């Protein structure tokens, strides 16, 4: 049961990191292109700061979502691991 919990939370943390890093980078790039096309010539948010924010908040939020998923799944129930009970 602990192995499933660790795996699900780790997958959630990695997925959160990927979503924050890739999705946020693309949104930040698109927003800066939009500002430059409107005539504004400044950098709204430096990319290195977005990488730092992604590496902090992405895994935390993704791991929390993974933890919530584990608690609601059948893998968190001890009856799933007992061979004498019927697994539903």
C-alpha cells in the first residue's frame, strides 16, 4: 500500500512540474509576444524566475492532487490487499 501511495504522489508531483514548466512557459511566451506586438518593449516576467516558481509550486500542487487521488482510490483501502476478501 505504501508503494502505491509513493508512486501515485510521485507521478502527481512530476506531472505538476511538467504542467507548470511547459504550460506556464508557453503562456508566458505568448503573453510577451502579445505585449511586443502591441508596442510594449519590456519583459514582464524573467524566464528564470518562472523556472524557479515551477520547480517549487508545480510538484507541491501535483503531489497534493496525487495524494487526494490516492485517498479516494481503491488502493488506499486495506481490503484491496487482502486475498480473502472479494476485490470490487
